[in-house]
């Protein structure tokens, strides 16, 4: 584990993380950020803003809260970074603003978790399934935006992407009373050319822009953005973006490719974890 202040310093100790007793009572928090403007500018690499990082295979977190307390003015501030293959997170909370959860690479599964943020607060190159999670958009800075995902798959020959199944995309408590004062939120923006993000069987509230998706980096031709059987006032696809990469999925066989069983091969490793999961589609 490297210090965020100097790569010449290394913390060398054994860290034991026990089973949490409810995510509200068991938490890890700290303040790290990449840029903060307040009469001065402090710059750190995004890589060093994480509060917790995990690289070992088969990591499991239950009833834990991972929080970066830097605040919205700090810009990029990662609460949790995972490069753990076959990792699972059950009833955990990931709290931050911009870049809260960094799914760096490898297969990951999130069940009944809460994920808070403003901009790109679920991002990275991992193949990851988020099942029955609360996706909570927080109050941004006055000039800030709201974007849930930024998947960053660079290579066509590697698996990667996000599947959000049975999730709820809505405003956090601090945004609810002022939601009309800010620009609408977006479900995601492709971070690299083979970005892949699918929302299916999820509830999408009306804070989401009717266009749904944002193209900030010019990858709307090659990415894959899909929606399947979502509900809620923000789920209509009638005014969604007119991109080659956007797909209204109607075929269950296509949607099935983004399930736990197919997308992350979860039926091969999740049964031994004691974490509940749905292997296929919840609706037909």
C-alpha cells in the first residue's frame, strides 16, 4: 500500500478487515483527492486518491462502508478501488462524489449495495454486475454535472463492461429538494472506445435526462450502451440518443448476455461465497 503523498513511502503491515456489523456502523473513511480549488490548487494523481484498494483474488466485503470525505469541490476522489478478480460486495456502501468506485479490472459483483456520487462515480474497465443496488446521485457543485457510469474498456478482445440489473437510479437526500436547480443526470458516458454499459430491469427516476447518455470523449460509434425492460419516469427510450452504439434491447437472449451467469461467469464462483444472487434475468 503506497502513501498518497510520496511513492518513496510504503506502509508495510497486515490489515485485517472483519465482517461488518451493518454498513452504517462499520465504515472506513478518509479524505483524498486529485484537485481542490480554494484560493490554491492541490493536485494529486487519481491513482493515489483511493481510500481502500484491493488486488487479491476472491475478496468479499459484507456490511461495510467505504467513504471518501473530500467533498464535491475536490473533484476526483476515489473511495474504493478494486482490481480483485471474482470479488463480491454485499450490502456495502460506497460514498463519494466524483469517481467514487473504481472498478479497475477483473470480474466483480455488487449486491444490494449503495453507491453515492455525482460524476462518473462508477468507473473503470472491469466486467462488473450491479444487482439490486441503490445508485444515489448527490448534490453537485453549481457548475457540476451528474453522470453515473464511465466504463473504460480499451480493447475489443478483452471482456469488460457494466451490467446494472434490478437497480434503482435516483436522487440522494441532499439532491432531492433542489433537483430541479441542476441539469439532468446521465446514465453514462463511454470512457474508451469499447466501453459497454447496460441497464436492465432497473428503476430510473425522472432526474435522468431523456437522452439518457452523454458522449464526452467521442466514442459513441464504437461503444455499447443498452437498456432492457427498465421502469420509472426516466426509463422511456423514446428520446434517447441516436447513436450507432445505443440499443433498446428487446430480445431476452441478448439481455441474457449481461446476466451474472454469462457476463461474469458468476455461477462458477459465487455459490461458495454465501452472497445471494440471481443468475439470469428477473423478468421474461
